[in-house]
């Protein structure tokens, strides 16, 4: 798989998380969730543990799997421009 293909797959998985965020919030509240090929392949309360689990399942590809924290609280960003 080329770098461009890997980047497109990462983006597709990341978009899948966004599209299913409310569903993920109900299933995995306040957890780290990993998505590979548009399927949940890992989740947990500790990011390092989730990453280690992914490394054991996908030793060649674990760094290319998006992992996102699914927060039950609304997060507001304040951006400053100069």
C-alpha cells in the first residue's frame, strides 16, 4: 500500500469516527476508541493500553490506526488569531 493510500484510509477511518460519534458516545463513553477499516478494533480508558493492544493485533500497521477520545462532555475550543 502506498503512502497516499495509507493516508486516505486513515482519513476515511477518522471521518467514520466523526460520523458515528454519538453512537460511539453511547457505547464507549469517556474512552479511547480505535477504528480500522471503519470498524472498532480497540477501546479503553487508558491510551497507552489501547496502543499496546493495537500493536499486538496489528504489529505492522498499528501506527496508522486512528485513536480518538470519545468525550461525553462538550468540548469548546478557543482559537486566537493575531
